[in-house]
C-alpha cells in the first residue's frame, strides 16, 4: 500500500465558517474536480464544499502504482486532516463512490452521511479493466477518451451539449497515463460487498437508468440492499448523471444531507 499523498482541492461555500458542515465531492476515474461544477452552486449554499482530485488525476500527485481504493481513501483522510476536518459528509461518483464506501465502513467515526452515485461495490467481469489497462499501457489516455466519454452521457443529451462532452474528453485525455492505469488496477480488484453491512452512515444511492458502466442491476441494487437503511433513487441519465441531471441530482444530494 502506498503512503498517503496530499490531494489537490478547491473549497466552495462558507470556507471561514467553522460551524458549516463539510461536504466532500469525489469524482470518477479520468475526471477532475471540475466535474462537480454543475452542482457546486446549489450545494455551497448549505455546505463548505471540498472538491478533490484523486491521486494520479488533475493536479494531485502521481505516485507509483498499482493503487488500491484504500490508498485513495488514505489520501482523503490525510488531506482533510491537513485542513483540520474531522467529520464530513461524502458524495462520490463511480471511483469516488468506492472511496466513500471504504471510508464509511473502515472509518465510521469520520463519515456522517453518504451519497453514492453511479458506482459499484464489485465488478463481476474484471476484463473491462484488464483491457483498459492494456490500452493505456499501449497508447496512453488520449486514444481511449472518446470511447470512455461516450458511455458517460446518453446520446441524446450529448448531441445537444457538445461542449460538455468535449470538456469531459479533455479531462480523460489530460489524466496522466500512469495515474489512470494505476487507478484501473484498483478497480480491477475492487470488492467491498462483504463490508457493505458495516456502513452505518445514512446512505443515498443515486443511479443512472441509462448507465452502461455501473447499471442499476446489479451495481446500484447490490449497494442499496447491502447497506442497512440505504435508499435508492434512479435518474434518467447515464454514468455522469450528476452532470446530465444536475438539477435533480443536486436536489437529492441536498435533501439527503439536510435530513
């Protein structure tokens, strides 16, 4: 397991209000903290919002791989410790949701409430990651960006929002090859199913009805049924439903954390 690194972050909302609840936003493989831009304004009205770049992504360090989800979670705790944040709410999408599951089960004293978006506790067929690792090792992140992003949005929405699609492809292509590959290695072996019952934080699971990467069946359903008391909401978008259905996603997230 790698030593923890301090992550790049941006803080929105009442940064100097010590009483404001902290909400951490953590994104998908191949994204940067900019993926949360459509949601920040709504969330920052109530929370001190901390957006993070995973190790190997954005402006965060790129330590040698392979990575494990536990490594990414350790980075989060080290970064929040450096900011003096003890307890926090967590909203993660895809890989960020996996980090949230690990934090909530292994560090329950730190996570107050949890939102898991378009994510998985396990990939029954790991060949998708084996193949992705081989592709990045051979040609880097730029050639795979269009194919990856084609699964992030429904075709109809993508056709009317080409600038968002282009920005998303740029995030993937701009992710360091070594960081992306090492993160794929984390997803290749990820299996948190037996730890889901240990999560005590009130949990909302948000899924995309058209998500091909982590579809409702079996991914969201497994998480929703595995975490005691978890609630499942399905939005009409694809894998980045927090962008495609930003208004509804922000409302669901805010309502869950306001309870």
